[in-house]
C-alpha cells in the first residue's frame, strides 16, 4: 500500500507519503552515513538558503492495521512554506 497526499495550509504545501513496508532504521535518520538521506538533507539546506521558501522533512516509522494485523511502514512529510 502506498498513500500520497498533497494539501496546502496557510501558504505551506504539505506532501505526505505513507507506505506499509518494513519501515526505516530510525538510527539512519539522524546519522550522516546514509548517502541518500544525506543528499536529501543537503538539498533541503540549499533550498532553505533562499529567502522565499522554507522546507522541512520528517521521516518516521508507523504502525498500520491491515485486516486486524499490525504492519510497520514509513511516513515521510515534506513541508514547503512560501511567501
């Protein structure tokens, strides 16, 4: 299962992606040795240097109930605030 939602709240574009996969090793989120997450953080930092917009990314594990069974998944929320 993959859910993607897009909404706008008070000049903030919110993109949410939820899956019911195996989840993510939460220790990788705060470490710098994950190449993919490191590249994403560098791009967000570069975007945040612009005055017109601000970008935040939050990645968490979640528990999803499917047919009375709990499965782990990942939720990624990207918030882009603009003037």
